[in-house]
C-alpha cells in the first residue's frame, strides 16, 4: 500500500522534500466483528490548499479535516456500501484505505461523469462555490461579483454559477493563460492577471466602475484590502479561503475599518456545514448544469502517487490550471 506521508511539520512554503512516498502494508480484510468498516481502493487524490494548514502543528485546532478522495469499495461490513460501489469521501493519500466507519463518505450517484469530478465540480470545491455564493454571500441577479483565484477549483465554479444567476462577474488569476480561460471557456464578463497589475485599486476601478456587491474571497491579503475599498454599501464578502496567507509567518494587515462605513457583511464559512441533504440537492443541480453544458470544468490531472507531493506544492505557486487531481488508479 503506497502512501504519501508528511516527514516533518512545515514552516513557510512546503516543498516536495517535506513529504515522502512510502510502502506500507494493508490487510485486505475487515476487522472481525465490525458492522461498519469498509476497505476502499482510492482512485483519484485531491490536492487542496487547506492541506497546507494540516502540515503545521495545531494541536488544539478543531478545524482539521482530512482529504476527500473518490474510490471503489473492495470489502464492506456496512449495510449502505457494497463491494463495487463508488464513493467519495475522507480516506487518505494512499492506494487502499481501511475506514472503520464511513460517516464522511458519500455514494457516487452519477457515473456518467468522470470520477475525478468528485474531487472538483461535484465534490468539495463545487459545493463550496455553491454554498458560499448562495448561502453566505446571497448573490442576486444584476449584482457585481468579484472572485479571486478564479481559474482554480472553487473559483471557476463560483464565476459560472454567478453568471447563470445573471450577475456581472469578474475574476482575477495569476497568469495570462488563466485569464484567457476565464474569458473564453468560462464566459466571465472580464478578468485580469493580478501579477501584471501595478495597482490593484486601479484594476478594480477599471473592472467595476460602479463598485462590487459580492466578493468571493479565496486569497485574502492585499487583494481583500483593495476589494474592501471598492465595495458598495451593504456588500457581502464570503470568506472562503486566504491562500495568499497560508505560508506566511506574519499575516497581511487588512483594513477592516472599511466594513464600518459601508455596512459590509463579511462572513467566513466551512463547506463541512453543507453536507447531507444539502449536498444531494447541490449534486442534482450541478449534474443538470453539466449535462446541459451550462457549467464546464477544467481539471489538471497528473499521473501516479509519486507525482502527488509536487502537485500539492504547485498549488502555492499557481502551477495548477483548474482543479488539481492525482490519478492513482482508473478503477
Ligand atoms: P485552487 O484550485 O484555486 O488552487 C490554488 C490557487 O491559489 C493557485 O492555483 C493560485 O492561482 C492561487 N494562489 C496561490 N498562491 C497565491 C497567492 N499568494 N496569492 C493569490 N493567489 C494565490 O484551490 P481551491 O479552489 O481548491 O481553493 C481555493 C480557496 O478556497 C482556498 O483558499 C481554499 O483554502 C478555499 N477553500 C475553502 C473551503 C471552505 O470550506 N471554506 C473549502 C475548499 C476550499 P493563481 O495562479 O491565480 O495565483
């Protein structure tokens, strides 16, 4: 059973040397007497920026969450899962996972889509985009919406859902290739490369002469600071992630006084609040959008478990174009 393990806790930017691919053993058997355990063959590993926060020692941080991976049930003592079923859920960065009780696993209902979609558009990033945009930011038709890390797993779905709602949507991303993708493939109204803009305030003024109603924040830092200055009264900020801050020793100081005068509501959220029935509702709606071609997705798939450490490290340099996935088996 090949596994990616963390060798040492990380400070600053992670490197491939912080991780190691080792060969462990797995008993291809369930614990005797268990009525809930399943053995899963993992097919696709998901690379997510929040995994960086788990590479630092936070002994008392309750927000720890393991990785979400689509796989196939090999053995099962659980009444809801049969051998041969496909599922996605919390397993591990390894070929096989023995899960004592699969409470964090969901059966895969739509085999007509590639299984890798359950690491992205039909999994956590898609659900994050949907819940953040509609439950937290409450985006409505006709509003001005800005999303950062817009060509990533979450951002690309946020932008397309906002467009479908009738919003005016602008995204920022870190390369001209990504900006081109936002404008052509995903149909954003406008996009810019934040690394090429000498003045973020000027870029936002150019794209939003009338201001921003909804900011879906994936990055935090200087971008959040500039956006707050450009928000309209009673604007909403869905604080989804702060990827520009995860590797810094000292966080960027954002001017929160901007919230006061303009009655801006800024709210953080965790996708894990939106499981169960809510996920199933989202899954059906997103499956319909995909079938009808109203939402498309871009994935960046690398092959083999040995490629996993570099793929994860690449997220913090923006090397991924779209959802970063590691394929370790096809079925
Ligand atoms: P992405 O696919 O967007 O990958 C990360 C991207 O972040 C990179 O491609 C890069 O794009 C950008 N980035 C990296 N470093 C910086 C930086 N210093 N400044 C600005 N941009 C940077 O990842 P996800 O879509 O999976 O995640 C997006 C955000 O959503 C993250 O902050 C993540 O933590 C958060 N998240 C939150 C959840 C929740 O429950 N609240 C659930 C899932 C994700 P570029 O080339 O554009 O710089």
